[in-house]
């Protein structure tokens, strides 16, 4: 087997005692603190702010972050478990803390100076501040190297100009990690730098909340930067290495999104099983109809497969496995697709009720679709896999 061939394996994977305990903690927290708030959050289109101190108090904002800065230990597998539990309640509610603590904050944890960590990371982990990551632009989504936002030197600082699009948490964020091009060169992947930009910095403005198909409870907006001045001490990481830094953080982000896919699919499956047992047609519960019971069996198998691959990808990230990147791409691809197919199956089982907003499966149906786009589209994951196969 050559080095360019994807290593195929079907491991027997079970959570150890610590991760099983974490899974139980997460599920109990979501059932107790998150689920009751979902209907109002969906209706009002806002994240329930009262969750921030509760998430922090339960240690669910610090997984994998440095303990000296308020982290609570754990790693990418712990993040996958948390993501699954939160998405079981609502994708829109789940994505808000996941972006803040696990998609934006890791840039501060990995590349920040001790002072930057103290000033900007620690409040996020305490639930006292919200973070966002601003990379995507109107003309640069999956093509991170194609960003056009500029940062030009200005005395002892920089002036940032450009726009960012589809930025989750933009309207909530106290601190925004902004990627900007600081120099031109032969390589599109060099010359990008990340900066720490605070809310209310002159020249920073936000568009109105974007109306989305799903994730109604999350805040998503355009960010406009018009000569936003940041000091040299707000450069995050190495000058000109922003692209590489973003790529380093992508694997954990994609595992988190895969975990969300598993959680969302499991929620839809749970609701479909319960409904099939209760709904009677032609004199018996529809769960006794082979067309329904077999479909539920296929859905359960798909969810189990997505969970297994997601956990394996997370565990490989934690171990620094040579094939971690390959497994992450597979997990992101599979879990996102499973979320969509399982939720579609659940809606079909619910019949007309599945088309009504009063059912959770309608919310999950809307929320599932973005998982095949955000954090790297299906096509990006397939391109990663093709390159790993030497194609």
C-alpha cells in the first residue's frame, strides 16, 4: 500500500469512562438548560444569553483550552461529544457557543501571546465575552487564499479595509478574528495575516441580521471594515502566516460540525421512532409497517456509522495520527450527508405533520442543509480525499 492510498479501517471504538461521563454531563445539561429555551430562541431569532454563564459554569466553553487560561481539559473528541449534544437540541443554538469557544477562540489559544490570551481568550472561556472568526468574503468562501480584505501598515499599526460575509456571531461578538491580506506575492497562500479586532472599533460596522433558511437562533451578518485601525500588538500569530493558521484550526472545526450532524440526525431519528410508535394507520401503529420499520433501521445504521467515523476522526486528531486529516474530511462529508438524509426520512415518516413548524423535525430539516456547506463544502472534502489518494 503506497503512502498516497487512503488507509481503510473499521475500528471497534467505544468511549472510555471519562468521555462517557462527559457525554452524560453534556446530555443532562442540554436537556435541563438548553431544550426549554429552544422554542423561544427559534421564534425570536436570538441566542438565549442566559446560557453563557451556565455553559461556562459547567466547563463546556473550555474543553481543550489551556487550563492556565481557564480551560477545562479534554480534546477534539470531547468537542465532538459536546457538539453532538448541543445540536440534538438545536443547530442554531448549538453553533453560537461552538463558534465562539471552539472555532474562533482556538486561534487565540494557539497563536496568541500570553497577554492576548489573558485579555481576549479568558473572558470567552468564562462566558463573559463572545468571539467570532471573520474569514469568508462575498467572493471567497471555500477559497480562503482568495480573500481580498487588505491590511496596510500605518505607523505602529495597521488599517484594515474590506468586507466579510456570513459571519456567525458577528452581532454578538466582543472580539473578532479577522483575516486580511498584508502583502502580495507569487503564492496566494502567503501574505495573509490574522488580527484581533474589538467591537466598536472605529470603521467597523455590521450589516443587518441575515435571514437564513435554518439556524434561526444564531446571529449571522456581513462585516464591513473601512480603515479599521489596529495596533501591532493585535496581530495574531506570525505575520503572513494567517492561511496556515486557519488551516491548522480547520480540522477541529470540521469535527465539531460533523458532531453537530450526528446530534441533529439522532434527534430526528429519536422523534421519528417515537412518532412511528404512536401514530396509528390502518388499524395499527405505523412502526409495524415494514416500509417504516426498515426505513428507521436504515436511518439508525447511518447515524451509527457517522458517529463512529466522527469519533475516530476526533480521536486521531487528539493523537496526532498521520491520517487524521483524511478521516476528518470523511467524517465531515458523511455526517453532513447523513444529517440531511435522516432528517428527510423523519419528515417523510411524520407525513403532513413533518411539514409543520410545530414539529422539531421541521427545524432540524432546515438546520441540516448548511452542514454540507459551512466549514468546507462537500466538494472541498472530496477534493481533500482525492489529493490524499494521489488523484
